[in-house]
């Protein structure tokens, strides 16, 4: 009997993520599948919600609205920093992610949005914020999570996290 995807199940899948303009943003077909623990916020919420109940061998196409994907884009969060704020040897490029410290010292991921002369515009908005996410998904395997996987909130072993 095939297990249906539900909380605390380990899901192995292949996916292709396309944007509304038809461009492929990411995919696992032809490479390593994605392995995640369902119900533990390890993938975008809208995709996780729509995969619930699917079983091994299922193929589906899922569209995730920005609010259930990477959020709406908030341009008020963009900031301009001088090039001198970055290490001199850093090879800066648009789309590049890096870690910075937030107001309380917490780590924050920022992305470079644009570079104009000495001005570098950075944003905490994910590069896919504000975009619908179109997934083509093939469910490869569904299994019950181990007690350790449930406790840690992620997959262990092949395709998952290794301690």
C-alpha cells in the first residue's frame, strides 16, 4: 500500500519550477531528487499544502501564489549600500545572496538587486518574491519519518541532512 503524503512523512520528488514567463527557475529532473520532511516548513507552504494526499507515482502540476510562495515583493525593504561596505575582494553580482546581521544581531539573508557604479542595492526580498511559482512534480517515494527526523524537523540519511 502506498502511503499518502501527510505530516511527518519523508517525501522524495522531482520537480521543475517555471515562472509565468515560461523560464525555468529551478529543477531536479536529470539530477538528484528533492527529499523533505512534510509538515515542517521545509518547502514553500503553497506547494506543501497541495502535495498533501499525493502518493508515490503521482504526477501533478501545481501553481503557488506569491503569498504562499516567497511572499509579495516589498520595495520599501530595498537598501543602497556603498561598494566599500563589502569585502574588497568580493566578486559582487546581481542575484548573489549573502549573510548580514539584522538590528538585533540575528543573521539575515540579503540579495543583490542591482549594482550601479559604487551603489549596491540589496534586499531581503527573495528573488522569487512577488512571482507565481508553477511546479511540475513527480512523487518518487513517500515513507514514514524516523523518530529522530521528526524531532529534528528534517530528513536524515540519503538525500537528506547528515549529522
